[in-house]
């Protein structure tokens, strides 16, 4: 409960007026009166309805109505207010903002969950291998080892082969533990950190006007950006700039706003088009632009209808002016479209200068005129119009009305004849009814609407306006590109249906050529169900049959959680649903109907939604669809859905920092989303998938050699490799090549990524790394380990050097195997790399060269003589590297290990092609035969004209203006100028 008038911002930038009731505002800032205040407030229980509050104040035996106009929500910022005293109604989790906030959860990618599952699989695989080797050891000890105790004595604590097998099990568990990717998680975080820096450093996502770069607020979701299927977007401030521009108008049947050249040909407006000169009006807004000079000429020559049209714009509004410096006007408007209309009238010579509770001052073509304000019939979401009744200086009473064309057309006189004088005897009676309705405690809004309808009739049409709610640059092009990438875009907005639909057409979410548009506006469960089912019947009739797979599953397993598969409709459709109907549709028995219907549509618009409903829609898709979701918004009312989605993106717009602070990624323009997903997201996903495939492969190939060696070493738990090689394998020898692959690799550059959005599709289906691909890595690793063990063994078996000495000793064999292994995994990563840089070459071939350098150091005579217990491979490098058998083994191992890989990469596009393969072929063809640079084409927007005025408008300042409390004392002094007579 406020004790002063204040203007404040909510989650949107539109101004809201909060006014105290008269009985408390009279106390002002008198602390004695405030401390003695003993009123009692009775109100509704805490809820999440932001636009509704019901309560009463009981004070001195009387009841006073408290509604949402008296309530300041948590999170609002008070403007233009020196002081205020209030009573706290709700606190903490009971506040409406907290009631609408979603749960904060730690977000993890699908690949994270998959890696956790695969690690468990690997542990089971490790246990199985250890069990097999332990059984083998038990059998070997029983049949052979028992009789060789003189040469291989058992330990004193080993009483039988079974006990020895148990000990060997744990010995092999330690030796083979390298198959478990312990360093995998560290490497993954390093890769994610590097890819996050790419986003932060991207100059093409830097917004110069605000000097703000793109920002990755987390490093854990980069590859998820390459798998997005559903984008949930706010409208105001996200798709649009929330800037209304007076573009065109029609006055008395004549159209203004189109520019023609000297030959009478229509000219498209551009930066080079000459603007109208408003220098004749010293109070004109210098930021206002208009290009049709005929309208200014009509104003200057005194066209009666044009003057009356702009007079109506300067009078019929609830704008509050500020003039801190004489001649510098600032308008505080409830909605940007209302501000645009008043600003247009101002520039054409009808300047709204100031107002009191009873008068409006307008400077008409340099002459100051005072109009007596008799009544304001304010705007609301049901009326979709507003009116003012004024008395002119000539003592004529006039009613001006503005609103949506769908409403005003019903209020026009059938003949729409010219203005006529009528008796105003009924005005006093109507004013009495209006006052009674305004002071009513029950059904106040309905009574006011009924009274307003009595006088808002038989109107004459003056004209129509065309106001553009300016889209952000590149929004239509971005949405077309995302649609090509099979990304579905849903607009979740608290705005009205008509405004949201108009924006959807302007953004190309909806198209005029669509096969159908479904509007769900039922007010009960059954109606909503029928509307959703009738829509689904048109899109896919068989989805209503009992034989449908989803229906069959629901019949047999009604409570089991499951993922709904993609359902293909028989055309392109759009769905529009309002918040009231959505409340019913999100109930348990209707949510699947809503989801199946919405997911078959090309675009979905959800209007009049609360923040909690936005989060519920996102959660619904997450729960039943096997898809990655992304939510993008710019205001505090978008925080819930940003937190609910797999990925949250905040727009650095005009509505504060709440969205950015709660988001995973942040930037300033919606158009950067396509670059975030199609370039950085796709690269991150591809790199991560290549990294995981290679990482698992090299670990399997490295570790499983021990498994095969066990069959030739009596299952004695002896390692194949030198202990230093085991230490350095993941830490030094193979770490840099795989990091180079994961940080620098690009299958195609950013230009081709944006030119062919279809390349994004594999990530949505997770084709590059899944359980099937993991099994392929396992099979490839098993095959390579077989080659890496048996080829060197066959090469050195019964072989001798040129001097007749044998070379089939353990240390020589170990070095041949480990060198062959390192050469194989190096060539493997070279085949995986598609984008070579100098760093990639250094990391890949430098690591292999470093291995040979450190080999001579670790096996040098000096180290081995100084530390014989640590460095035991004395002279092995020098003696083995000059053997032809070693190089033969390396060449054979590399060839045999790479042949299946090369063969698979060659045959896969021929026998198992996917859409990406065809696109890649096109890209390679274009690279070999460059095409001329494509000329810039003008994107086609919806051609049909739709009413947009007043649908983004909210209830105005009418009650505040007529109360006489619009201005503070110091404001009234600054805004009082001598009238011209």
C-alpha cells in the first residue's frame, strides 16, 4: 500500500502507475499519523497471478478496495518518486515474483549423462576382463605353476591357486585400470573452457552500439549448443526492440507515408531517402523521422481533417509529460505505441505540452490552446480502446476514441457521416453513472465497461495509423536460417494475441502460405481438448486412432514415463494459444494433447502467459521429447523459462540484468543466436564427439594389449610396456594431439556453416557420439590391440640380429609394441583432423617426435646406471631402433590398423549416406568451383495487413490523471508556462 504516487518499471520497460488510496495518501510523510495508523488489511492468499490482487483495507469502520494498481511487486524499480511509505503484504517465497520463479538446478549435457553411463559400462568391462584373467591364472597355476614352484615359488601367504587367482584379480584391476578414462573429465573441462573463450572472443557477436560482447557464463554446455531442437523465445525486447515508429496513416480516405519520385514511381525508404523538414516546429522531436512530404503540406495548408486527426492524437492518450528544460519535452507513456502517436502529433505541429487533472494544454501550429478534460475512458484488455471527452476553447464537447480496428469498426455510425452538433443534456446523467461505476466495490471493471459503451457509439472515422514495433536487425533472416536447421521456434509472451501474431508473421515464424492456423481459446478442459484434437485431426488424422503407436503405449502404460517420437504432419501449420486456455492444457490429462499438437506445428505462439507458465511449457517439452531446449529472453519474467531449459540465453536489452545474470550465455541481439548455434554450437559438438571417440579408442587400444599378453605370460600380471611409458601415455604423448583436435578442428568454416544450416541436423539426433558409436570405438580398439600385440610378436618371434643375437627379449618387444601403438594413434588422429593449422601440426607430429627424443633420455646409460631400480631399459632404444624388424612391425601395424578406418570412411557415404554427406559434397564442389558472391535479397515479409495498434497497450494513466495527483509540487512549477492569448 503506497502513500504516494510513483511510476515504476516492472519486468518490461513500459511504465506502470501505482497510486495509494485517498484515505492513506492524505497522511503523506507525517510520521505521527503513520505511526498511529491502525488499519487492517484482508487479502487473498499468496499466488502467482501477477495481474491480479484482491484485498480490502478496513480503517475507521470503512472498507477500501485494494487491487493490483495499489501493489508494487518485488523486483520493481521505483522512478520519479522522492519518498514512499508502504505496508508489506507478502515476503520471501510468498511474493508473486518468487511464486513465479523456477527451481535452480545444475545443468548437465546429454553427453555428460552418456559419459557417466559409459564409465559404468567400462567398469563392468574391466571387472569382466579381470575375472577372465583371474580364472585363467587359477587354471594355469593348477596345471603348470604348481609344478614349477622350484623356479616360480608361491608366496608364503598363497595356499592354493584359488587364493593366487584372487590376488591376481586385483593385480590386473590395477594394471587394466587405464581403460577407465579417469583423465577424461579433466580433458573435457579444458576443451569446454577453450570453446567458451571462442564465444567470448567472437567479434561478429560484439554489439558496438552498447559495447557489449557475447559472453559464455558457463563452460559446461557448449556441445549442447549443437543439439538444440526447440527454441523458446520471449517477444518484447527479444525479437523486437520495443521501439514503436509512426510509419504511415490514412486520413479521411487519403493515404500518407508512401514516397514517390518525380516520375510518380514508388520509392523504397532507405538511409538516403530525404526526410521531412520539421524546422518550422521548434518543439519537434529531432529523433522523429518521416518521409512523405504531402502530409506536412496538408498540415501547413490547414486541411481540416488532417488537423482534426492530429488533434485527436494529441488529446486521446494518458501520456505524462516532463519538461525539465523549457522546450525539451519527454513523454512518459504507458506503452511505446501510445508514445509514438503523441510524438507524431508533436512533430506535425500539435504538441501535447502539459496537463492537469482537468485540462490539457496543446500547442497547435504555434498557438497554445487549453482543453477541458471531462472524462477519460481508459484502455483495458477487454475494451481494446480508449476515449477522452474534452471541451474545446470554443465550448464544444468532443469525444475522441482510438483503438483496434476490429473493435472501432463496430462502433462507427452506419453512414459514418460528418461531425454534427447534438444536444449534450444526457452528458450530466452519463457522468453520474460513470462516477458510480468507478467507485463501485463489486464488478467495478464490468460496470465501467457498460457505462463506456453507452457513449462510445455512432462514431465517425477520422483515420487509421500504421505503427511499426521495430524488429531487431536480422530477426527474420535468423529465424529462416534456424528453420532450415530443423529448429522449431515457439514464442512465449505475456503480450496480447494480436500483437504476438503480427510479430510472428513479421519474423517469418508464421507465413501466409501455411496450410492452416489453429487458435485454442477454450475456457474449460473439454473445450480445450476438442480444439487440440480437431487441430491434430487435420494435421495427422491417424494420430487419433487407437492403432497409433503413442496411443497404444499410453493405453498399456498410462503412468510410465516415455519419450514421444517425432510426428510428421501433412503440411505446415501454426498454433496460437492464450494463457487462460494454456492453464487448462497444462493439466495432467491434457498436457500430452497439447504437446503432440504443438510439436507438429511449424510455429507456436503462446500469449498472455505468466512467467511460471513459460517454465511449465519448457518443462513439458523436456519431459516428453528427446530433444535439447533453449530459452531466450531479456526480462525478469523470462528467468523461470531460462532456468528451466537445457540452455538459457539472456539478451542484454532494455529490461535490466536479471535475464543475463540467470542465463548460460548472453549477448545483445537475437540475430547472434544463429551464430551461437550453427557455428560455435556445431563446432563444439563435432569436436567433443571426435574427442570422445578418439579418447576411448586410444585407451582401449593401449590397455587391451595387456589382456592378450596375459595369455603368453602365464597370467602373471606383468605389464607389456615400460612403466614410464604407462605414466606418460595419457599425460604427455597423446594429450596435446587430442586437445589440438578438440580446440581447433573444423569440418567446414563458419561461412559454410551459416550458408548450409542443414549441417546442424546430425547434432539434434546425436549421430556423432552415442552408445552405438561407443561400441564401434570398443570394437576398433579391440581390433587395434590385436594387431599391436600379434604383429610385433610375429615380427620378433625367433628373429635374430645381423650379428646372430636374438631380439625376442621382453624389453625389445615392449619398446616395439609401445612405439607401434604411438604411431598408430598418431596416424588415427591425423585421419580424424579435417582442419590443419600450424598448432595442429606441432601438437600432432611434435608429440610423436617428442616421444623419440625422450626415449633416448629415459633409456640412456647415465640414468640407468645412476638409478638402476627406476630406469631398467638400459640401451634398449639404441639397440632396437636400428632393427629393420621394428620398422617393419610399425609399418604393418599402422597399415593394418588404418585400412578398416579408411575403408569405412570411403564406403559409408556410398552405402549408408546421410543428408550431411550430400551437403558436404556440395560444399567441396563449391570450393573447387567457386560460385559468384550471392547478391543481397530482400526477405519476403507477410503481405497481409493486420491490426497492431493498442494490442501492446496496457491500462493507462487515466485514473491517476483525473485524480489530480499527476504532478508533484516541484514538477508543477517547472511545467507551468504562461498561456498565450
